[in-house]
C-alpha cells in the first residue's frame, strides 16, 4: 500500500500528516518515529486538520475516539 504525500507540520509532537482520498485515511507521523493511520475520515476534516492552530489538540479532539486507528510503525 503506497503512502500518500506527507505534509511536514510544525508541532511539538507531530512531524507530518497525509491523506489518502480514495480510502479516506489520515496518516500521522509523530516525532518519536511512530506512524498511525486513522480510517474513514472525511476529506473536509483533513482539510481542517491541515490548517489547525494545534495539530495535537485537533487530532485528540477530532480523531482519537471518533475513528478506528492503527499503529503502522
């Protein structure tokens, strides 16, 4: 499964984020090296994530308990 293009972000915890439109999956690469995928996320929510003032807070508020996720790395 190819990875979507990852967008580097400025965050104390997150290194980069990406979105696969076909599968509606958000990829989050953390500064500690771990990579997570959140499944079934609508594109509009990823667009909001891209411009969030705090990526970590947005992730926690909107993805953590709302969408199934898996650690890939």
